[in-house]
C-alpha cells in the first residue's frame, strides 16, 4: 500500500509551486539558479543583554526541495526583482527548515539587504 499522506503532500507542494509562487534567483557561491518560491514570514523574539524581549520577523521563501540541489547556507542570496535578501540563521537554529514531514518543501529564512528601486535611465 502506498503512503497516501506522502502522495498528498507532494501533490500540495506541486500545486503551491504552480499557483502560489513567484520567480526568484537563488545565489549560491556566485552562481544564480532560477526557482519558484512562495513567500512566508516567521515571527520570533530575541532578548537583549538586559533581558528585554524584542519582537521581530524574517521573510521566508518556501521552495520545493527537489529544485535546490544543495542545502541553503548563511550568506546565500535570493533576488526578487530589484530586491535582494540574504539567507540567515534564526538565532541558534539553521537558516532553513522542512515545511512538511515528507521533506517536499524547505522554508528558507532571510533578511532584506537591499530594497533600492532603480530608475530607468531614460527618465533621469
């Protein structure tokens, strides 16, 4: 008997990629890899040296695991249009985690490092 939940998780991952994703460029060791990713957001708390808790969030990109042939690493980049994000760990955790028990989807944690809108040279 085949695992119905594994098949359903794969089906859902395929539909998410097809209908809920945007085109991105994943940058690893200077190489750019075009992928599709859905956007996510992870909320977290950090404490400063005085014990004051601060709330923050990171922008996550959810991608199909089989489209990225390596594990994401801190310092990798994701480019969406003219906005660049840097892959980063969340505190003492890795920079990515599995989204499902069957390891079809990865959630990659990032921070925006540039949001500069480039002007068209004709309009300068």
